[in-house]
C-alpha cells in the first residue's frame, strides 16, 4: 500500500514564474512527471494520480497562471458554444510558452507532461511544439487545439515523442470526437501513441490511471 502523499509548499520556478508543488520523496529521481490541472482547479487536483506514480519518478504539480476563483485557475479562458469551444488564443499561447520555459529550466531528467481537461490540452501543446523537452505527453479528457497547427514541430523532431490519449464516451464537456480527432492527427504526424476510450464522463477513473501508469513506465524506463 502506498504511504500517504506528502507535497511541498508552493514554490516558484524563476524563469517561467510558474508556481508548483513537488511530491516529497526520499528516492533520487530517475525521471519526471509534470501534471497540469483543468480549468477551475488548482495544482492539488491531481495529487491522487501522483500518489500512484512509481517513487523513482519526480512529480511536479503545476498551478496555471490565470486566477478565475478563490482557489480556481485556468490556462486560458474558454466559452462553450453550439459550434464548439471558443478559446482566448493569446492566453493559451502564453501558457504554452511558460510551460516550455518551466520544463526546460528544470534539471535534466526524462520528462513526461500530462494533465486533465485543459491541463491535457496544454500538455499536448507543449509536447507537439517542443518535443525536445519531453519524452511524451498525456491528454486525459482533453483535446489538441486546432490553433496549435502552425506551431507543431517537424515530423523528424516528433519522431522521439510518445502520447497517451484517454477520454470518456459520455464526456459532456468535450465530446469523445475530440479524442478521435487527436488520434487521427497524431497518426498523420507519425507520433507514437495510445488512445483509450472508457465508459465515463468528464472525469478520471482508476482504470484510466492504471493504463496511464502502464504507458508511463516503459517510456521513462521505470520498473
């Protein structure tokens, strides 16, 4: 059984200015997982997932930049319309740049970036635009922004990248068609990936986390 999760106080990464918490672990890390929360949440939301990550993996829980409630934050503002989500593209791009700065400023370790909903969106944005700084990315109930297309790296640069796409058939926030679009786009880009669809809504389930951990271990060379 896993010990109770201990996380640090908020810290600030100087180059990006982003706030984050580190999962406290006495084991010297061999790899790193950067986790990003969804809109309206904060960095503590994915602590449950973090508690299941192998102890050799350093876990960083990052807080997004835009405060929208007392304890709620977002990577960018979005309006859900009958024609689909309409985003503030400048905010999404600023968050992408800050996250690339954040990851590249850290001590060098094999790194995966992943997140839920809007956090998954930004994880894909970082991975596909800056594959030099991560080994892979995970999109849990998120999507790949069509607006990212001009910033996607070359096929050659993407050849070392892996991706994990997970979505619920009954997602009422972001329909499952977004996962299907992501799968098709990654196939066109020749990005190695797994796509998992579950009988769930806009949420994270234990089955999904188990599949994500099984994908993560060989990618980061963790037993």
